[in-house]
């Protein structure tokens, strides 16, 4: 039997118009003329624009006439008709070539996977993932045990004293000594923040996140929260950029392009910039608040409230259709150890290379600012703002650092809190304000790249006063109610 | 989600200085092999296999949002391999779907690998039909064959190849199964291309 090649069976009107359009095409497209014609018939904007430019006005008018004629002659959109016909052929082909042996079996993975999408099982599972994944691994282990060890046993005990004494011995000028060592030096502050505080936290987050990613849990979470997300103008699809934001908001802003509508992309970008702490902030905050469970609850509740409130208001302000949601749910899989480790490693490497020059630069800027006295002016200024929030003036320094990079600010907060300068209430207010506070420079640059200058700038001018106003209100409420003493 | 496969900002700044311009001239343009297909079918795993370059792989649709490039050897010839974000159709809806189509339009790859999930052939074939319509130098790569077999799914790849008029290669990329055969097919198709 000679096997015939099969082609989708499109309606005669479409075939005829496609051939006529294809015959008119002179430009080069990288796709076969007939395919270009079909895309034009489906009114694909990008390809139509390309054809209009390459073929010139007169030929484009004849092409456009064909498109309009076909549209008028069909009850359904061309794209829909074509999709249905292709689907028909796909079904025929699949039936012909696919054979099922001993029936289709439901695997354990599928049964568990389906359960996680039902609220009754899904919400407890989510809480377990948050508790073990984020709290225990990132907060207690990464930001607690590992950071304490690197900070206390390595940097404070060996590296810093060693660097201080060597620079003092080798460099006779105190001004230059300060560049490398002492309170704000490149090694004693910049590198210490990067290696001892940020890297272990970010690393442990990436490890947890890789396992979650590879298991196929995220799309299930997306379906679970779809209803809530609809209220704030997002679809369940936004779960992926948003959860990714807990790793690195910069990375997440880039991923927000997977969202379907411009409205959704703008809302997600704003929420990432405002209410989602990155893993460095999250780790530091979790470990700082770990000894005050009530403070931790207040912080988390407050941010969730802001997230939902701002999302809801933005969705009301920005007109547009509610997003439609369709997402493929992959099977639950046992993560492959090699992929989890490679992925964690490449992300840590990327992150480290990204932050080290910036942290070094920050040290240099602070050094310059110290020499000129400008740094002190800034610290005093931010100290005054900190005062409004009921915080000690030194907290202003952490805000100043956070301006430069989210994680840098978090590390500053860690330093401040480990010296015992903050009460639980102050810690909560500082943590909440720092979380809301401006996106870091890296995130801002991605916001500009993805959403344009106008929107990025508008968001920052909203976030800046909003963060401090929110901190002020939170402090007032906590003072008035005395929840945290 | 791939900041990670991007170079860091300061590397990008210094890249121009470090790159040796002569290297490119001597080799001439490499032939291009593009990986396209629905989200979450394993394009990136296959890319890692073919090039030895690691790009981030996860178990959810939309892991790759930008194009990554690497080099691989096919039948003794070095070619550029391009990984793309997933797309459902040649008529794109989201921004990252547009990325993949733009690549086909502007870069004229010598071989296009349409990667599909063997457990769900029916849902993936419409894109294959569109790519054939578009006259792409196509190979249909049926991935995830290991899981398909476990589910008791058998696919007659010879029959499918005859029906579509393009080569069909079954693989299990995570297990490195069928990759050698795929390399051979790529070399064959690329030989036709100018």
C-alpha cells in the first residue's frame, strides 16, 4: 500500500485566497509564501505589518481585499476555522499511529497531583511547602545556621581581623585603609555581605525552588490560586513570576512577559516591585523574626494585605478584560538530583557574579561619601525618616543600602539587628518598610526594559512614598494596639 | 526565567573587548539548528544534550523566555543550536511565543527540530502541520518516550513519518536515548540546506 502524505483540509474559500495572496508576494519572509498568506488571512499583526512594508501599498491593497472578502464569507474567524481543521487531521493521525497497550493506567503521581489542585488538600500542602521549604530551609538553615557560621566563625573571627591588620601594616594612609578594611571596606563589608550573608540565603532558596520547580508543583498552585488572583487582575499563570519573585524580583520581572495581556504584565510588575520580598530579604527577615513568631505573622499578614489591596485597586484602575487562564499541567515528577544541583549551582553562580561588582561598587561609593561627608548627610536624612517610623536613626542606613540593592539593605538590617538595637515592633516595621521599599537598581533596569521608562518611573514614584506611609501606619497601629509590646 | 542563562551585566560590558573578531571570519557562518515546540516538552533538556551548554530546565511551561545559543557537532560538522521559548501555534498569543516565530522568520535555520511530548501527540501535531506548511526543514522529535512507554503508549514513527512527509525521531532526552540517531538525521537534513 502506498502511503499518502496527509494535509489539513481547509475550506475552499481560504485555500483559494491563500494561493492568490501567495502569488502576489515578492518579499522574503523565511516562511513559505502559502504560510505567510495564511497568517495574513488570520490577521496576524506582526506578519501583516511585515508584508505591508515589503510589498508596498498597491499590492497590500489587493491582499487586504482578499482578506476582507474571506472574512465576510465565513461565519467564524479564519484562525478558528484553520485551528479546527488542523486539529481534525491531528486527531486522525494520532488515532492511526498511537496504540495503547493494556489500557491507560492512572499513576500515583497523577492521583496526588490532582488532589493538590483541590483547596481542601491544596491549601494544607501549600502551608507545608511554605513551612518546610521557606521557613525551615531558607530561614532557619540558610539564613540562620549557615550565615551564623560564615559570619561569626569565618569573617568575624578570621578574615576581618586579618584583613584589618594586614591593610594597616601595608598601607600607611588611613583613608586608603578604609577603602579595603574597617567598617565599610570592600572586603570587610562588601565581600562579607555577598559571601557570608547573601549567598547562603539565596543558595538555599534556589535549592528549594529547584526541587519545587522540577516536581511540577507550580502549575498546580497556579490552578489553586487562580480564583483569588482573578480578583487582583491576574490569572493563575502569574503564580510563576510571583513565586519566582521570592527568589529574585529582577528575574521574575523578566518572566512576567509570559503573561498574556499588557494589563496583567503591568499589575504583576508593580506587585513584584512592591510587595514581594526577594530571597535575600526573605531569608534575613525570616531569621530575624524567627524568635518572635507574632512579629513574623504581623509582617506576613501585613504584606499579604498590601499585595491584595494594591492588586485589587490597580485592577479597578486599569480597565481591561479579566485574563483568561489556560495552562498545561505537567505530571508530578520526582526531581532529578543532578538537574536540581546544576540548576542551583548555575543560579548561584549567576547571582554571585551579578552582585559582587555591585557590592564592591557600593563600598567604594560609601567610601567616597565618607571622605566628602556626603554619606553622613544622607544617613542623617534617612535617620530622620527612620525616626518617623519609630525606628532608631541607624535603621536609616539599612534603607540607604536597600536603595542600592534589595539584598544589600537586607544584609544591613541583619547587621543592625544582630547588634540588638531593635525591639520586635521596630524590627517588624523596619522589615515591612524595607520589603515594600523601592526595587533595587537591577530590578528597576529590567522594569524599564520590559515595561518602558514611563511605567517604570511611575511605579517607583508611587512605591517610594507608599512604602514609608505604610510603615508609618503599621507603626502607629502596633503602638496603639500594643500587639508586639 | 532565565536571568541565569544570561551573562551578568558586567560581562556583557566587557564582552566586546574580549571577543576575538577574527575567529568568526575564519569559520564562516555556522549552519543553524533551531529547537521549537510546545512549552514543557523538553526543548531545553535536548539543547543541553546537543550542546553540552547548560540552560535552566524545569518541570513547568514557560521556563525559557529568551533564546539561548550553543554549539554542537552533527556528523562531524559543527553547527549552532538555538533553544527557543515554547509556542503553541505559529499564530502567537504571548510575547515569548513571538520570540520563537521571529527567530524562524529572521534566521533561516538549516534544520528545525519540532520537539513534542510523546504522551500527548494529538495536542502537539497541529504545530507540526503548521511548520510543514511554512516550508521549514523539519524533523519531528518525539520526546519523553520513556514516560510514554511506561504509560503503555506505542507510536508507529515510520507510519507517522510517511503521513507527514518529514523524518520522525523518538528520543528520551533526560536519559540520553535516541540522541545519536537524532544527530545523524540533523546532519542529513542540514546537508540539503544551502
